């Protein structure tokens, strides 16, 4: 089935399931065989955006299926730790997981590309590449040996560069800083003398407060305000060069997925696509409010990264991504696909999105 036809079909399945009462199946009120699944996440319980998006996905699947497929959600640490979601779903401890692909580079070199790439796609471009540029097929090829089926299931949109306890005026101010920053962004920062640290979200505030780290990046105003980072750092830097459009993933155990009837398989795809869209809308709406609160009520100093620093980050990003492609055949394949798609979409965006932003001011 072509990707376009698949998405239209999935959307129709979701719309129909959500809009009409579920009729009993051949088995009577049962409606046929029922499935009870567990979803583990990398997010704190009910955390705005990430956690609530995962919870919405679980509720949507349960309700739209008329109870034929019910999903119980477990936040980070409730069933497995935040960074064990991949393994838990792969081995079948849970049937589903909601997390981010850049946590899994140690398992698959190319995994971070399916979350975000420094100076890479924004959310709109990432979705276009995944759904219509071959990205989802490559993602599933990468995860197949682990017995996983991935789906795009959320996007935060453009993130912030992070929180710093001291002002960043030049590259020298970065050297020696211990900073919470995962994925390819962490590797890039290391080239500039930063010591990258990978921590789950629930541990970042304490690490900043105790001095275990000097800086952190998490998401953006919506989530950063919720964690209270303004209480442990004064300077808030942009743009989020390291995560311009990060996709969150729903990973499904392949055996569990294949045990479902076709309509429930399509329902999962449709619900993931719906949450992928809704989460981006949520972040766009909430970031504007949270940023105003951080500046006007908490006196946060909003700063752009110096041009010198951004230029060095761009050069280091090209080095890190290039080395990954030379080291790993799948990374090279994914990088080439992303680069070709970016070149084509950039030509269109120069006369569409970018021209509109410049016109409206």
C-alpha cells in the first residue's frame, strides 16, 4: 500500500472508530478478541507535553478500539527506568513504549537521526521526510533486528539551546562545562570542550541544583518552566541548533503488533499520527505563554548564542555526522536520504515559508 493511501486509510479508521458506537462482534458484547497492553515511557508521570502526549495516545487507542485494545501507561521508573524503554519493548516486557530515538545510539548508530539532527529538519520537514520521503521505511529497517515497529508519535518543535549558570560570550566560556545534552548534540558539544552528560528529565533539576552539572538543555519554555530550571540557572539561550524538530517515537513489539487484527494495527498508526500532530500544536501554543512567564515573572535573561559559537557548532556538527556516516553503513544511507530531501524541500521553503516569515515580520 502506498504511504499516502495508508495514511488516508488510517485516518479514516480512527475517525470512524471515534465517531460511532462500537457494535458487538460475533462473540457477543465482547466485540471479538481483546488485548491488554502495557506502554512504558521515558517521561515523568503526567509531565506536560511529553508525558501527557503519551497518556493521550494510550487513551485514544483504548477508546477508539472500543476496549478491544486497552493500553495501560507506566511512566519512567514505574515499570522500567527511563533509558530501558527500548530493551523492555524489544524483549516483550511491555508491548509499547513512548520515548526518543536519540537515546539508542549505543544499540543502533543511526537511531538518533530518527529523532533529530543538529542543524537539521524542523518539525514540518521531519514529518514530510518520514511520511513521504522514505524516512519511516528506513526507520523500520533499522529497528527490525530488535523486533520493533516504530511510529512517529509527537514533536516538540524547535527547542532551546539550554540553561547556563554563567554567560556564554565565546567558545572559551563553554570549555570544561558539564552539560546535560544527549544525542548527536552532546557529541558536537564535546568537540567544543563541553563534558556532555545524559540524564533523564526527572534528574536534571537536582543535578543543576547540586552543581553536578553547570548547564542543561531539556526542551523549551513549556517543559523548562514545569521543571523550574529558572531557579537554578539565570541565562536561557537560543536557538536550539541541536534539536530543531525532534520526533518522539512510539515503539511497538513486532510480535505483539503482528498478533493484532489488521484494523487494530491501522488504528495504532492512526492514533500515533494524531498524537504526532496534536503534540506539536500543544507545544506551539504553550511555549508562547511559558516564555512570557519566564521573562516577565521570573526575570530570566533570554540570550542568543554568539555567532562565533554557532559557527563552531555547525562545523563540529558536520564533522560528527560525517564520521558517523563513514563508520556505519546505515547511518550513511539515512544521512544521504535526509540530505537529498532537505535540498529539495529547502528550494520550496525559500519561496514559501521563509519568504512568508520575512514578509510578515
